[in-house]
């Protein structure tokens, strides 16, 4: 239910696409800090929920600002997007298979 989802995100103070993106980045950092596989899989599920809510509530795609792109390019650390990690093991996929529907 979109109204319930909006209400939950309002209570969490996630009010726009950029705050969703920020929350996803925070959750991705949290995954790297966790040692337990169970807690990692729960965080991956939360990331999926936030991505879903971002699409439902704020639109499917939002371009990043020039400042954000510049900030990422200047970073010395390579950040691997969550989409490049196996959803089960969370390891970097080396030879992923993509089906016709786009699922990896």
C-alpha cells in the first residue's frame, strides 16, 4: 500500500529521492561492517525495500547531481555498487549471468 509506505518513510524522515539514496549508501556501508551473514542478508533486504520505495514514491530514476558525480570521481576508494554483488553471498560477482528479463 503506497500510503502506508509513504507514512513509514515519513516517520523515518526519508522524504525524497536523495534521502533514499543516502539511506541506501548508509546501509551498504553497514553491510561491510558486519561479520554475521544473517545480519548482512537482513540489511540487503532493507536495501531492496528502500530501492522499491524510492521507485514507488519518488520515481524510478533520478539523475545524480554534478557535485555528487564530482565527489565520487575524486574518491580514492573504489565503491562497488550493491548490484554487482551476489544477493546471497554478497561477494563481488566475477562472471554473472543475466537472463532475458534482466535479472542477474
